[in-house]
C-alpha cells in the first residue's frame, strides 16, 4: 500500500477571522479559515481549500484585479504572495507588525498596506522588472494612531486612509502640485471605513460610533496637476525653483467641504440598544453602502442621500467582514464568533450561500457506506451532514441539548444515529431530514459512545456515569437489554461487521465481548494494562485493536482471544509543551495517548491519533510506523512547540501566564456564564491542537480527522505515485503503443497495467473498439480484472465516455462475478468506490436530463403558443380577405344591376317615344 496521501480539503469550518473576498467574476468567495484559505464556488456548488498554510491565523487578504495573485497576511505580519493558478506560494515578506488592511489599486500596478501609523505603497508583483516582488515605492506619514482602512480612486492616482485617531486622510499616489495630504475630522470614534465615489474625489467616512460623514471636493480627478520638474542647466534650475515656490504660494490646493453627517442610530427603533459598527463596504457603481454591526445586524443604504434600503439580523455575534461582488448584487457576510459565512442577494432577499461550521470543538465523525456523505458532531450539540464531493453541509440537526459524543451511519446509509451527553440517542432520517426516533434510558445517563449492528436493527450506547451498555430496537424504539459488568465508564463500542459480536472498552482496564442475542452476559473478558480509550474491529471481523492510556495499541484475535501483536506509540505522538505548562515536553508526553484509532479499508493498516498534532499510520503485519502526518503548522494554537519561546520568558515567568483581557485579540473569546449579548467581560484562551476522531473512507481513497482546525480530509494523489507491476525491460510506452497499432488490444492492455501509468492505460483502454469489449473481458486474467475494475472505478468519475466505461464494468462483473464474489473482501474498496462514482454520475446526469426536459417542454409549449398565434392571425386574415372579396362581389353585382336598369330605362323611354 502506497501512502501518497496529501491534504485535499477542509470541512467543518468556513470562516475564522479576517476579510472575505470575491473573485473578479463574482462567482467565488475566498474565505480565511485559520491559517488556510478556502474558496467557495457558488456557481458549481463546490468548495476547495488551497494547499497553502501560514505560520499563524490569517488577518487580511488582497486579490489582484485580474484574479491571479493573492496576498495574505497573518497575525505576526508575515505576508505570502500566492498564485491562484498554480496554488502555490511565490514569495514571502515580513512586515514585523500587525496589518489591518492591504488593497490593490484598480489598475493592478500598486498596492497599499496599513502598518502602524504609516501607509506603505508597493509596486504590484509582476508589473515591474524586479527580482523582489515587494518593491516599496513610497511611505506616507501623518497619522497619530494606527491606520485601519484604505480606498483608491477609480484612476488609481489617489488613496484615502482611515485611522484610529478619528481622522481620514487623502494622499496622492504620485506627486501633485495641488495635493500632498489632506486631513478631515468630524468623528468622535475610530474610523471603520472610508470610500471614494466613482470617478470623483468625493468620499464617505464611517466611524465605530455609527456616524457617517459626506465630504465633497471642489476639484475633479482631472483637476489634479502632476508635478513634473524640468532641469536643463543651473540657471534654469534656479529659475524653476523660484517659479515652483511662487506656484506653491499661488497654486490653489484642493478643498473638501462636509455636506452632511448621518447617524445609523436614526435607522433603529426608539429605545433599542445601539451597537457599534464593525465592518463596512461600498459599491461605487450602484452607490450602495452595507454596514455590519456588533449585534449581528447589517444595513443597506443608498448614497449620498442615506436612504435605508434594507436591514436584517443574521446572527447573535458581530459581523466581522462584509464584501460586495463586482456587480453589486451579492453581499458576503462573515461572522467570526459562530463561524458563519453568508452570501446574500439583497434585491431578491435570498441566500446564495449559507454555511456555518461547528463553532465549538468537533468531537466525532463517520463516513456513509458509499463514501458520499460524512456526519460530524460537536460540543455545540449540533449534528451536521456534509457532501464529500462539494464540501458543503446540506443539513444540520439541532435536537440535542448537550455535546454530541458519537455518530454513526446505518448500513443502508439512510439513517444517522447519534449519542449525546443530554441522555438521549437519536435517529435521523436523511430522506425527510427529521428526528424520527429517540432512545432513552430508565434513568438519566450521559452517553459516551454509540454503535449499530450490520442489519441496522440493534442500537447500543455506553454510559459515562453508570458503567452500563444499553441495547435498543430500531424498529420499536424499546429498550431490550442493559448489559452490566464494567466497573468504569464505557469509553468505546464496536460491532463486528460479520457477526453479532459487540466489543466494549472501559476505564476499568478491560475489554468485553458480548453476544447481544444470547443475553448470557459477557462472552469473553480481555484484561489490559491500562484504561481503554478506543476499541475497533477489523473490516473482516477477525481481529480487534485496543488503544489504552499508556499509549499502547494491542491486537487480539476474536476467535480464540489471543493477543497477536502490539504497538508502542508514545514517541510517535511527538513532544509538545503548552505555554502555561510548568513541566517539560518529555515529561508531559506521559499523559498523552491515542484517543482514536481506525482500520484502513483493506484492514492492513491502522490510523491512530490523539492529543497531538501528529496522525500516525502503522503497518499491522510489520508492526512499524509507516508514515506520520502533521495536521497543522499554525502557531496560533497551543501545544505546537517542544520548547518554550525565550522571547516570552521574564524573571517572573512566561508572559503567556499574564491575562491580557479584552484588548488581546489572540485566541478565542469565551463569555462569562449567563451572558448572551454585549459581553464586555470576556476572557481569551488559546486553543490546543488535537485530533478527536479519525476515520477511513469506505472507498479506501481518503481519510478524515476532526481536529482543532476543523475536519481535514487527506486523499490519494495518484500523480505522485509510480507503482509498476511485474515490470520488465521490454515493457515501455513505445512497445505498448506498438501493440496497440498492431491491434493486439488485449496484450496492449495488460502491458499498460504492468507499466501502471494512468495516462497510458487511458489511451489504450479508450482505443479499444466497442465491439471487442466482450471478448477481451472474458479472456482477461483475474489479477488484471481487479486492476481494471479499480481503474474504471476512478476513471468513470471524470471521463466523458460514460457508456463506454459502463459497458466495460458490466461485462467484467457479468463474466467474472462468481470469482469476484469469492474475494469480495479484497476488492470491497474498489466496489464501494465504483458504486459511489456511478451514483454521483447518475445524480448529475439525472439533474441535467430533468433540466433539459423542462427546457424542451418550455420550448415546445412556446412553439405551440406561437403556432396557435400564427394560425389565429392567418384565420383573421382569411376572414378579412373573404369579407373583402364578398364586398367586392356585391359591388360588382350592384354595378351590373345598375347598368342593366339604366339600359332598361333607356329602352322603355325609346319605346314610349315610338309609341
């Protein structure tokens, strides 16, 4: 087994702190999640986490106007220049101070950075021929406190800066005769945002106390006079100096005038509390201002008249960041207190995106049997179900009143079972999204773990305070049995995949095996050396792994209850020391152990993790460590370093022991008990890095871990693996293509699998005629049947030749079905992966066909309506022509009658004359 796993995605957390951004096309949102960056594609409904990590949490980001370059800055002031094309770090630069905002100019040639009381202006990377991407052009001074916000004019020649000294200053990015620096006051609190109008020097400034000032400039952008000194000789130089002095005296500087001052307090009902402004953004084309407040509400105003368009409360915590997309239709709102990220379409008043992670620690996770869904539980009493392909949470269950301690899917994947400290075990239906069954005990019990048998009829949960195991029936919801025998809290439960055998681990240093259908007490009792933390069955049910408090993992045969092996993992967990620890890292490692373990899908390897930043993969057969994954390098977490930082040490002890109070933005805020809103007495704590649960995907292609950062998913990277099978010197890509040219398709396919290059296998497979699939499938050796099925399972996900791949799959399963069934356990991961990908393709094609069917129905109905309209018009035209022809006929008849009557009159008159 090759361990070419790499980080692929981050779920369970969508936002931590910092500013959110839209891509230039407006279809994606870029959100900082701790020290990582997540991109949410709103059009394709997918999320992606970039393989980029900073040393600390990200505080601000800036995206170039072309959308290719991203600059991120963390808490310590370290900036990373990242490419969104290659998804890699190009350069790093350290400001050595916290940065509040960084912003590119609209033309993309410069970017400005707020550093303490200064503004640093840099040339944009790639716009000048410099080896160093960060080339400082100018530094602006004048502020008396920290600068916090920046905005550029449309032509990128002037920028305005808001500061905590309650002033807004206008600087020229280049030298002007009539503008050097202009300062404007009028506020009673720190500035939150200041913005220019489109194609103008007029600006708006907003302060934390909720006041908005409107300033008008007497000069247009075209009225700024660039300063271009000309020096030819000494005499002309002196003359120019004299002229410049007179020009400075006579040249009129630009002048700002305050037109109005508005207050957001006027937009709220009388008597209501008025929160502070926390974030603001302005869209220049539509003249819409969005303002976020401390109580979780936001306002939309039309400027410059300050007309209230919309107001909404989306959270109970403060809105940390707001952002318009380029068209001004969507607004991204981020809340750091609850980890929320919303995209709001303000015209239709609908949500485009609404995601929230677990705002408290994630405690458990489980994969669905087909690997398409994942369920997580947390200390916030919420249960969330995630789609593994899109990365989005599509349903959240809030029925629990206490922390969730265990989650698991039934074998059909339609039901999620959860255990909680609130004394209930609940069953949730994933078709109707409801809690259809609640299991309780005769007396209140805090449940610590949960499991379900293969049939999905028996549900078992272990108690934390009563040391018993409760068994319920899924069909009736009745309590069937209470299994007693443990003398300590039940820490873990696991059902055998092949038989009705239940394994339970407890803090009483024992593992018991129960047959839940016999009701004769514990079938076997295994005594270990320390408290049991986790118990898990191997996928074939023939072996169990037991993790204990002394950091050992032991393996036991379930048939004769004999120990078959053991692992010592104390040194593999690594050494780490918290900032407030009074003992060394080596000494504190004696209290660490593997809290969660999991078998791989084929049962050959074991994943183990605990209160450490390392995840270990062990080979069970060799009983050695195969690979160690470091889940994070974020120094904002506690327990990341082995030795204390000497910079923080004083003669009285570590500075980390000093409580910095509300002013310290490091760490997380924890409100005092009983306080829900407006808490000014919150304390801060630094979260400790740890892994609470780890699970392998049933497809065998990925594994996931719930950590302090969120749920990390590691997937196989096949591009980095060269794994030939039975390779010889003659087997080369040239010879494979030669056999393919000679139409020896079966030989070419076997040789391509022996070389095991994915691109070559695809070329050979898709070159085989459709009519030869039956013959090649029947005569293919068994070893290559498994390899071809494995390739088809992964290739059908991305290939456009769906019918061709399904034909191969169908013939292989029909021809080799009986033999595949005999070794089903060996190829179970391949079959599950194939089921997952075929089901996903079925859903995607089904949605596309439904959409096309509705479109065709609409087009047909439209054509019928048009045809009917045309026929009605033709009928009306025919009737009008018929009536017109009738009128013409009547006229001709009358004319003929008139002519006849006149002739008769003439004849009668002539006859009378002759008489």
